[in-house]
C-alpha cells in the first residue's frame, strides 16, 4: 500500500476512534463511566503507550489512566501522583493550557521542569490537550510514548482537540444537569419536610401545590386540596379581602402585597377556624400570574401575647425596630448593613454613608470615643479571630456608656459569614441589656438547627434526609446514616430503646399504614426519654415516605419527677417533709381507731448544732445533718416514718407499739447513737440530741395536737440539761404557757424600769486592788422577786429581744461608770457581756457602742466587751473589721468562758484580743481534777506567750487563788473577793480601792 494510502487509512482509523470515544462520553452518565471505554480506543488508534485524563479544578487530580500492559514503567494513580508531587509545572505548559493550545514535549530536546517530568514518568514524548468546560479550564488529556519518541501531526492534534471539546461539553452538560437535579431534590425535600405549610395556585386560583405541613395545619390532604379554588379554604368573612389581595397578582409589575406577611383566618376540615400567618408572592405560570405562599398556624401563639409582640416586631420591623444599633460586616470586613439606631447612636451623617468602609465608619465615630485606639484595635483583633465572640462596654466623651457585642455569623454548614455588632446605650437603662440578650438568644435559636432530630424516609424505606440532631440523639455515626439504608439505622435505634419489641412493632405498623400520624413517648436503655412524631408524606394520594421527628424530653420528665419529690421530701436529707409526716400521723391515727396497735411521736432537736454552723460553716452543718438523717433512717424500723422539719429538728412516727415505753426504748437508742462523734471534712464533731415524746390518746387524738405535745416535751428535755428525753405531761404544757407569759412580761420590764445592774469587782490576787467591774443584769419581777440572768437571758434570745436587752445593759453600764467618774472615784474598766445574737447585726452594735460612749462622755478604754468563743469565731470570719474598729477607738475585747467553746489559736492569731477569762467550770475543780489543772495552766501559758491579759472567773477559795496565782494568773473575779454589788456598795468599794478576801465561816 502506498504511503499516502497508509496516511489516509491512519487518519480514518483515528477519526473513527475519536468518533467512538466521543460517543461514549456523550452517552455515559458521567465522565468516570465513559473514560474506561474511550481512552483505550484513542490510545490504540494513536499507537501511544499511555493516555491520562487529569482534572485541574479545584485541585489537580488524576481521573483515569490507560497504558499498554507491556509498557514500562507501569503507572497507577498513587505512583503517578508521587512522581510529579514535588516537580514544578513547566511554565510553557501552563501558558499554553490557559490559552487553549496543546503542548508537545520531547525528552531529547526538552530541558528544565519539562525534562524532569518526562524522566520521572518514563516518557520519550508527550502531547497534552486542554479540556474546557464552557470558559473554565477543567483539565487536560495527555498522550505519551514511552518506548520511542514520536512527532505529532496537525491532523492528529486537530482531532484530539475535537475530542477534548466534546468531552468538555459533556462535562458541562453533566454538571449542569446534576446541579439542576440537586436543586429540584432540595426543593422537594424542603417542601415535603417543611414545618410551615407551602401552597401554590395557578392563574385560575386553583390549588396546585399542597405540602404535608399544609395538611397538618388544615386537615385537608394534598389529594383533597389540589384542584380546588383557594377561596374554599378561607373563612367566609375573610374571602373578599383575601381574594382582593390575590387578584392584585394579575399584573406584571411589582404589587404591594407581593411577599407581604399578613394574617388570615382559614377553615379546617373539621369546620373549626385557624389563624394563619401567610406570605404570598407572584408566580408566573401558563395563562397568567398565580401565587406561591407560606402559611403558619399562629393560633397557639395568640395565647402568648409577649411572644406575639416580639415575633411581629422581628418579622415586620427587622433591624429598624431593634433597640440596638446594629452593624453587619461580611467575611472580608466590608460593611454590609446598619440600622438607623446605629447611625443616631454614633452621630453619623446618614446622607454620606452609602458604600462607606469600616475604616471610614470608625473615622466618623472617633470623636465620641474616650479611647478610640483601644476600641478600633479590639474590633479588628476580634475580626481576625473568627471563632471568638466579644462583649465590652465603652465610655463615650458625651458621658454615655455603650455596650458592644460582636458575634460570629455562621452559615448552615458552620462556615464563617462575617460579624454582627450590637450597640446599646446602657447609661440609663441597664434592663435593655437583658432584653437584647433575650432577642439575640431567640434569633440565634431560630438560626440554629431544629431541636428535633429529623429523619426523612421514602416509600422504599430509603433515607433521603436527616439532620445532625438525629445522629446526636441516637448516637449513630454519620457515615452509617449517610449510606441511606433505613434498616441498619432502625436496628441501631432498637439497641438503644428500653422496649425494643414495642418500638419495632410501632415502626412496622406505621410503615404498613402510611397515611397515619402518631405522637408517642418512650424510654431509652440509658434512661433518657424521647418524644416521637411520625408524619406521613403523601402527595396527590401517593405515598412518598414518612418523616420521623425525635426530641429528647429527659430533662422535662426529670424536672416533673423532681418537682413531685421536692413537694414531699426534704431537699437536703431526702427524708420526708412535714406534709408527708402529718399524712403518716393521720394514717396512724386512723389505723389505731380501727383497732390496730397504737403509736407515738418523737420530736428530736440537736444539741449545740448552732455552734457547728458558727464555727465550721453552714456547708459543714449541712453535711452533719445528712449523716444524722442516715443514722435516723438506719436506727428506726421500715414501718416508722422519719422526717426533717427544718433546721436541726427531726420527728419520728413510732408505729405498732403496745406501750409508750416502746417509744422510750427507741429514744434511748437515738440519744446513744447521736452522742457518738461525727466526722465531717476532717473535723470530729460532738453533738447530741434532746427528745420529746407524745403518745396517742384521749388528750391528743389529732396530728397537730400530737406534734404540739411532743414539742412541749422536747422543751422540757432541753431545759433539764439536754441529752435526754421526756414524755409530755399537762404540767409541761402549763410550764410552756408560763414561759410565754414570762416573755411578754420581759418586753414590758425593759420599758418599765424593772431591770437593774449589779457589779462584781475584778481584782489583783496579790493585794485585792480593784482593776474593774463586770456589769450583771437582774430583773426585779413584781410577782416572782429578783430573777437572775439564767432565768431570762435565754428567753430574751429565744423571743428575739436580746438586742434591746443588750443595748439597755450597755447604756446603763456606761451611765453608771460616768456617774462614778463625776463623783471623783478612780477610773476602772466596766465589762459588758455581748450576746451572740447581737452580732447578727454587727454594724448596729458598733453604732450603739459609739452612741453610748459619745452621749455619756465615757472614755472608750474604760469599756470592755465580753464575747464568748463562738461569737468571736463568727466575728473573725465575717465581721472582724467591726471589732477592729472598736479596738481602734480604745474599747477592749475579752473572751468570756475561755475553753468551753471551740477554742482555736487561729482566731487569736488573726484577731488578738485584750483579755482571756478562764471559765469558772475549770477553776472550780483545780484542787482535785488533773485535766482542769492542765487546761488552766495551758491557758495561762498561752496568754503569756501571746501577750494577752488573763483573769480567772469563779474563784471561791484561798486554795484556788493560790494555785492560779502560782501558775502566773494575776487577776481574778469571784466570791472569794466579792459577790455582785449594788451601785452604791460598788461605789464604796471603788472609793476604798481594794477589797478584803472573805474568810471561811
């Protein structure tokens, strides 16, 4: 065959290959399916060793490779990409590809990057033809000879350019079709799964689209609605106005109602009315203009006026209705929008703000900023950190305070869209910040994904849509859901529900009855509660699938259960509360009246519990109460009812007893158990309990009377020394009535001059010299005679008048000391006791002390305040500054009854006092009790080391005085030196300056 015939045959063969390959691309559903067929045809026809197709947009990717089996080196996608990974692309190739021209290279004649590329690929020569999808360079076709170099003819290049053009057109067509199909699928999915109703009508005003949400709102299925006039679904009295709006769509220009939100009243299928919020827009259709609308049932929203006002403001007024100045910038820091409030707030020239940049906007605002550089730098720093939000306040030069919040704007996929800044003038309205926070929170909530986990399944039970919340609720990996098969997803869900059989049966039933809607709730195996709504997806009578909506309602269920529990049980201990206890009492009374065994009520109060709170704090007290509650529950029987009434008061219904003595047995057990030490956070706490017992009988046959009797008995138990129990008797009740009467009389006594002071000297042991006196209050009762403090001070604390009584003592003592000074007597300090309850209001005490000293003109150093250790510990923790200010004025502070409370070196270190008074209980037994000797000696030594004065109380014998003096105590107070004296006798003693020790009779 002649050479010309050979060339002609080759051209025909090559043209045939290009035609067949192009046809394969055109017919194939995608490029990936066509290339395995097309590339071998081209390679064989051209006689090359390797053909590749490479996509360059958005990133270089080897799409397909064909090569002759016998051609070395054999390349696959990884080895090809490795070979060219670190090689720069030849500049000549890049330029020619962008210009749409082929690139030819020979290894023998090339150099630089081109030569290196051919060497690594094992190619002698290469032809590269660009592929354009429209005007976009999509990639290229590469043809390589590996065994021998070859030249490329113009006809060959022209045919391959034709092939690349056909491939580019097919790629463009496939991409366009795919995008269109995705858009249609999104529209169908959104319309089908939308929570709002979506409807459409043609030019004849007949319904053409009616989604499942519209059916849920109106009760009409798509099959019942489509084809009917839109007016049939409107309440009769609203039809004329509605149709007037709809008929305005019969124009080609923009109409006033287009896209406007309005409210209409529609008729449900069951004949009831429903208020709808609607928005209709023109829709071009055959025969004229129709409309498409979104409807939302707002009937329930009408019940909540506040939400309605907010929603209307948000929907109708948008940014301009906001109380905040709003500024929005995009991801490139360009100003997108701002509202009038922002313009007014920053005094900006509104007429000059069109197209303004952020920098220009700041330039206008700078004169109002007290620190403009900080403001601008802070904003730009935040814009550079896209994942951060910020809230700050700035003072303006005109005196206003502006709160600025800058928040991230995120798209549905979480991508960064820009920033929104909210500016609020909070100078006069701090409440505006709360309203803005609520509005921002609500707006953000609307932008976030639905609270429901959503799964959309088609009629073939294939998953067509789901959201992130669904995967989170069921804890299913996204990849398992993305496979699209509902069966394994359902199987995974079944492993997480508590009642698998019931759940599986309900799913099977609903799939078998596609028209049914269902709402139910169920529990998961890990204790959560899930609410489920199953909504059918039916269009024109055809079952399209089903929407499943799941919501985690665990917190709501738990809150309801917790509220029920809190109504009947004590929050701190978990014991029954008073209401439950009274119910148990009433049941016990009813059972006893029916002839069953009797019962008794135990009323229990902890001893010294207040000291625990004052010294260790209320959290420690709460922990002690929990331990005591556990002890009571474990010590009593299952049939007994244990309750906490509040504070440190507990009660027990002792059921099924034959005799009241049975209740006494339990009372003894409880007292013994509570006497043992408790351990709280490393502290050993000794408490105890006093118990009152009341038995069911003729005198107490109802719940409240029983509780009252038990309370009276408890009071007697505490009055007789604590740590024991007492049964109620009528005599006890009489005593309570007497105590109430005495409290009323004490209130009158303060105002009617029945109180008076006695004064006990404090002397030097060595010579009897008087250094001071302690003021001791007495009550001259008109019927009971003179009463000592132990008869009425606890009562004053109990009924809340200790403050009045303490102030009376303070003023009376200061006035008497002033009278002694005016009489020319030598000045001595006068000590006044301060109750723990007076320090519940320490500032008031400080004010009262200052007033008494000022009004009586008494030098402050002559007044001494005596506090117990319990008071001083509380003062050290909460009000040490008050006592420090008192000491700075010259008033001295003494610790009374030292050693009987919660003695601590800590409060002595943090708050040094002037004087320590050794308690009488230790001084009394120093002659016989070794432990008391150790305590007294240790106290004296401690005082000496801390440079604190020490005085012994209750010294009654010469032996006591001799011992404590020998240990280093120089001052004492007690009957050995003097009993409490009247004001006149005390004046005589002060005039003498010394007292004589009493001799034994």
